[in-house]
């Protein structure tokens, strides 16, 4: 329990100072209430000292209640809230025709397409990353924003589930897609910005070279993580693993290789280490005022006092 204005409590001594300091003593009967003016407050003038002393103290109690109420007694309580403080993650997906290749081993030994494996892995990822805000960009010959960075997981999952190959073209303009995704972060800057790029091929004819795109992300403090997807490689045009790893490392990110659906479990665990979900601790302090209680006591005493004074007068008259 504390007081919002504790200095007001000094007013508790005013009645005593008023009564016992010199010539002010004679004005006591008229100071409190008119009903006391007709009462003989001199305890030496009659024998009703013990029966009336408690009535004399009621005005002091009223004053004390009012002063305490003005000081505003308060009870403070604090609540610690720990909430996940996530990142803005832009998922950039390659939807060129090669993503239809069914070379990704699934849980039951069957093989599914690269696109299907990626979609299932990303849906699982979104469920694990509580607090993150997600965006979705698809690219091939051109790049398209399917969802801006949002915390609406239902919308994001809906757009991901309906994703098909082919509508962005057959090329893999990886550098342009990275530059586009990085530029979008400039529109809504955040403390922690991440790009996850998923592709199964090499860059084909980007206006912005992929390595320069990685350096651009690093300059803007955007970490880039790249996942190369696919179990079988095109012998004529194998994935340039060293280049993709260098692009990721330029921005402080990681390079991963997913050759089966089960590989994504290890990738997400590694990603959680690289981009841990942080807890934001917030302390909420609430204050409850108790001033209504002393005010109510003052009101009650004010109602009771006239009746108590009348009883004292009647008792005193009977004794005389």
C-alpha cells in the first residue's frame, strides 16, 4: 500500500495544532459542526466525561478519513508478460517448371514433387515460428508478391497452398528476385529482417547479379538464407552450390541443401539456431485506488454524528 500524494498526510496534525495553539482553542465548538455549538464541550463542566468523549473524537475521525482519501491510498501490482518477439521473414520461392520434378523422397518411401515438398515444409515452418511475420514472393522469369509481410497466417498459408508452377515463366532470375525482396523491406523497415530463398536451379539472365543481390541485402542488414531443393541435378547445368553459399554468407545467413522431405526438419532446427525466437518481456503495472473507502467512512461518520450528539444531549439532560 502506498499513497499517490503522501505529503497531504501532514494535514492530519492541523486539528491538534488548531486546538492546542493559543487563542484558537476557544473556537473549537464552532470549528467542527453547528450541531456541536449547543453542546458543552468542556469536560470539566459536568460529570458526563466518559460517556461523551467518543463523540468528541468523531470530527477528528472524519477529518482523518478525508485527509487519507485526498492522499489517495493505492495498491500497486505488476504482471510480467512474456511474448514471442519475431522477425519479418520474406519467403522467396522458385516456381519454374523444374520444381515439378518428383525426386523428393517422402515419409512413406514415395516420391513427391519439389514444389509439394517445399509447400509442406513451409506450412510446418509457419506453425513453429510463433511471433514471426511472413511474406510470400514467387519468381521465375518475373517476380510476383503473393502476400506482403503479414501476421495473418491463414492468408499466408492459403496463398502458399494454391501455388503452382509455370505462371512466372521458365527462367530462374534469382538475382532479380533477391533484389526485389530486399527492396520491399525498405517500405516497412523492421528490427530483424530475413529472406528465405528456395530454388532448384541457377540464375538465368538476371539484370542484378545474384552475388550483388546478396551484398545489397547485407548492406541493408537483411539476412539471407538459401535452400537448394532437389535430389537429382541437371548434369548439364548443376546447381552452383558454392555461389549460393557465398551469397548467403555475404549477408550473414546460411546455405542449406534439401534432397528429401525429411531434410527440412534438420534445416528448420538449424534455422531456429541462426534466427532464434526471442521472448519480449513486458512488465505491466496496475494501480488500484482505495480512496473510496476512507471517503465512505467520512460520509458514514457524518451521518452518525448528529444522532450520537443527540443521544449524548438526551443522556446529559436526564442526568441533570
